[in-house]
């Protein structure tokens, strides 16, 4: 009778041989897959890398700024925001002395701690010039008022405390 030991050896050899053939087939299939699919995948990665690369900014010319209106054509509304009687009229006199057109003169709806020049859209240059002329430090776009409330004025000067 054959020993169990002798019966196991042929099976072991056969298993090793079949495993080696399967490993070679696996390597061949992997190489074939790389050859067939490698080029499309590589081109996909190249395209995505090119799309993700930072784009070079081209110089876009700045839009031409419109020239500021002359002082004589710039209308200024003056509002008293400090609560002192006559402050808006005194400021209105200074505005007119600088050559600006005077718009409405009145009281601000509330007390303001600092003087402010506000400008309508498109009139920032005029607002900065008025602030420079009157030594007002705060210049900002129109806030809290609609252009219709300005009664045609381009700028608003609010006299603060």
C-alpha cells in the first residue's frame, strides 16, 4: 500500500505548476491591459492636468474712467447730522465757496458722529474730490438713501459731530 506521503507529492507539484501558470497568465493580462488601456488613460490624465494647471492671466485693459464732472456741474446735498442749528447752512456756504452747485439743505434723519461724503453710483471721483476740498475723511457709496431721495444731487455731505 502506498503511503499517504507519496500520494500528496504529485498533488503538491500539480498545485505549484497550476499556480505558476496562473501567475504568468495574470502578468500577461496586466501587460495587455496596460498596452490597450494605457494610452487613453494617460491622455485623460494629461488633459485633466492641463485643465488644472494655473491659467496665465492675460492683461485686460481697464475700462476707461469717465472724467469727473467740473465742480460747477456737481450738485451737492448738505445734511446736518450733528443737531446744531445752522451747521448745514454753514457747510453749504463752504460747498458753494468751492464752486459746487448746491442741492437741497436739510437735517439728517439721525445724529452722525463723523462727517461723511456719499456719492451716487458713477460719481466716486467727484465724491473724493469734495471730501478732499472740505477735509472730510470718510467717503463711501450712497448708503441708506435712494438716488430719488437726492432730488438730482450727485453727492451728499452729512455734517457730523
